[in-house]
C-alpha cells in the first residue's frame, strides 16, 4: 500500500500557477462583496444603538416624572446630566450629556454617528423613536430628524441637511 501511495504522489508536483491565480481571484471577489456589507452592518448597529440610547433617556425621564413630578414644570426641562445625577439613568450612551433637554414627553438633541450621519431628535417621544425609519434608510439618507417638535406621535423626516 505504501508503494502505491508513493507512486501516485510521485506524479503530483502541486498546484499550477493558473490554479493558484484562480483561487486568489475567487478570494478577492468574495472579499470585495463581504467588506462593504460588513461596513453597512456596523453602521446600522451604531444607528440602532443611538435610537436605543434615546429610548433609555426618555424612559428615565418618564420614571423621573412619575416620582418627582411634572418635567414641564422644571425650568427649561431636564438635562441628561440631571437624570444621571438623580440616579434615574446610569449611562446615556451615545446621547451627549452636555445640555440636552428632555421636556415633557420629548427629547431634543443631535447625535452624529460616524463622520457623515446625523440624527436629530426634535422633541421626540418614545412612540416617535419606536416608529422611526429603519437604520438602513437613515444610513442611505445621511441622517434623519425624529420627532415633529411638538412632542406628539407624528412623524419622522429623512435626509436632513446638517
């Protein structure tokens, strides 16, 4: 058996240059397809994280209002920093805590995702954040405005200029 295997292996010298180039081309094509798709997945997850962080801030504000009283009665509303300081919010995540205001039911702030996507929360409510357009649409449009400015359950606008 050993002689049989040695005889068969003796005739095989390895892969030809053309076979090797074909393998390299196939790997390059797969990489060219996969790398942009992975980049989009990462960007979409960052956008989803911003939306989740906004929901966390709004839920913390709801808890604050239930325990402490009407947020609208506070002069100028609450800041994210005040919610953190009062123990209603552990971490604001990607929502900056430098003067962002939660008034009544809505959050007003602007968050930049990466270098080219801006999400503006315009007195956005929990319902508006939940109903916001998908992450892939936000990415394709370069950003979005979530909320109608009135703290109601109306719309989400896409493609805002910043």
